[in-house]
């Protein structure tokens, strides 16, 4: 249960206030609360509404870090992936990845056999404690014939086969972040979305006095805390309005993934080399080309990633048609049989990532490692700022922050004194098996809470829309128990209804009407909510919705 209660959130002195509800903030809140610290997490918009939602959905084990010989970073990725799989097994599944092999160098069989063997050895414990259906197999080499079955139409000259390895596909990265927040609440944390931290001062009581602005009620609240963790992503430098003097100006790159209605490849994530030359300055073993991944997902294909330098404000981030078209053209150059058009693109993911340097148009050098640092100014010595780079680095950073906190201040509550999720006393009945399968695939064991809302329904029609497989009880639960405050929260970050392509207009109307009846929206508000959802697809070409 996660009620949105700002007064309660600010009623007690906290040990730790986490600002930012993306992957790093959510993971930090979970680990800090689990360690026994009184914790709160606030997000200025909705949880996982920015960069953390914009990914290729792959929880990778760090195979690519072998070219940097960075075994430590690989182990961090492997442990993080396993943690996420344990936390939300209903959201993940093993993903076979395949890459063609050419010649005898780094793109050849022998080099990749060695890399796959090392990857399997370094990830020796990757399946510990996981159910059998989530086991990640060993990598292997397949024949030229098998490669052409999976990737028909590629260049065959000097083709010797393909390497196959396994990562993990997160079906819904937004819900995975939300799982961390929900579990942090189970450990006693408090959470609120649409709450912006607008200022901080060090009080005479040696606590930080943080001003919070509730964007929904337009009210201001004051919260007191011993430590602050700034995990606000691209808002890093703007967070707390200039109070953090020791943050150096950060350059940012816009990262873009596109979603195609075409299912280009079946079952495998396919890695193909881009056309332009690319030099990774940190790589010891240099490939010379950037890899593009084609990821099968929800009957669509995600393709990425492309980068360009950006000086745009994160609040005003926009993706232009030209950037999407450029990526469509690159896809067709990489793999002509795709015959991709701009009209095939049904969605895109875009976010700002920390950039180290720009060597030329095709050589954007991203920051390689997520970090956090304490501010050296004694006035803000209890303020930590996080520079997150990869989704899968979040658990490692969270662990390091817990270690830092334990050296500074021991929590009053012990881990053992806090309660994990307790099993629900109610059970599914035989006639509910179809609904159970549908809901557990979306929500795991939280489907039992939706069952309670379903059983309270007075209306014989349980569906908002049967074709979209969306229940009234489902939306009721999301509003009352998962802090969904807007139509876009439901469409993009609670159900994934619109995360691959735009829902039909009739569904948006019915859904806005249903939510509006619960939250007291008038017709003008319902229209604004629908327009906000549609705006997320600009500048794509939408079919009649």
C-alpha cells in the first residue's frame, strides 16, 4: 500500500531524503530503508518518468565490458541483474542475443569463443536462487546457416557463423523501478510523486530543512532530514536550486531508441554494426564500430541506441523528426531487408545521459561509471549527489551509499524490526483463472490486491476495455495503491498500455472518464489529460486513434 500523504511524509525527522524517483533513486530508497534508516523519496514528476524509462529494456551482464577488461564492472552488472530478477521475476525473462561473426579478428569465431567463455566464468553465480524458467544459459557459437535463419539477408562474404549469449529482457522497466519504491515502502519508507524539492538550508538543529512543493495541491511543506541523496538525473545541477556549489558543469547526450511496429527478427536480440567509424577511448580492445541492437518486445522491435550532444533543459527535452529519420536511415543501411519507414515508428525512448566528450558527429563518449560524491562544503556535507550512467548500476551505487551512511550514522531501526511484504490471506477461485493469468503477468503477486478491488465491484461490466485487457479494478488499484495521479501515469508507467504505440482514442476517452470520476475531473481536465498522452508521441505519424 502506497498512499500519497505529503503531510505524513513531512511529519517526522528523517534519516535520509532521496530526491529523484528514477532507477537510482528508487534503488537507493529501497536499500537505505531496508538497512533500517527512516527514509523518504520524492519525485518532481511521476516515478520513472524520465531517462530511466527510456532504455532498450535489457538488463545486461556486462559482456561488452570485456573490451575494457573491466571485470569489477561486470560483476556489479551481474549482481544487479540478479537482484532485479529476484525482486520482480514476473517482469523479466532470459533474452538470447546474436551477433554475426566475420573474418579472423575481433569479429571472428576464436575471439568470441574466448569472450563467451570468460563471460560465463565471470558470471558463474548468475542463476543462484532463481527459478528454473529464469536460468541464463551459457553462450555458444552457431553455424553460418543458423545465423542466416535468424538474420536473413545479411552480408555472407567471410561470414563464419554467429555468437549467441544471454542477457535478460525487462518487459516493463517502469514497473521494475516502481517495484523498488513499493518494496521500500514495505520497509517503512514514505514516497510521493509530483513533489519538487525547491530549497534546502542547514538548520541550527544540524538537520537539513528541505522545502517541498506539492505540484498537485500547490502547497508547500517543510521536511527535516539528516542526509539528502540527490538522484535527480539530468536535473542534477538544478536540484535544490544552486545550493550544491561543488557540482561541476556536466555535459549531456540525448540517447534515442526507436520502436518499430515491424517485428524485424523473431525471438533473438540481434546486434549489428553501424556504418560509421566509432572509437571508444576507454576500450583496450577496440572494435571500431558502434553496435546497434534490435530487440523483440511486445510484438514490436526496439532499436538503439543513437546519441547526439544536447544542451536542452531536461524539462524541455524534445526529439525532432530529423533525429528519428536519421536513425531509420541508419537501420536501413545496416540491414536493408528491414525496409523501415518513418511511418513504421510507433514510439521512441529518449533521455539525457552524462557525456564525457564529443570527438565528432559519430563519436559521443559517454561517462562510463556511475558515481556518487559528498559535497565538500561543510554546510552541505550531508548531501550526496549521484551521477547515474546505467540502469543496471543502480543497485551497486545503492549498496555503496548504505556503506557510506553506516560510517556516518547508525540507524535507529534494525533491518530485522521492519516488515517485508506479508502474504495475502485471500486466494484465487477456480473461475478466476483467466484473470489471474493476465494480472499476474502484469503485476506478479500484487495481482491479489487487484483481486480485492475486483470482488468489491458493483458493476457487472468489469472492463474499461476488453480488447486492451484493462480492468476497472486494475485502474482503481493503481490510483489508490500505486499513486497514479494522471492519465499518463496509467498509460505509460503503470500498465504499459501506451509504451509501444498510441492507444486507440476510444480507450483514452473511456480511461480518462473512469479516472476522472474517481479523482473529480471536469471535461476540460479530461481533455487536457488526453492531450498530454498524445503529445508524448510527437513528432510521430499516428494512425487514426
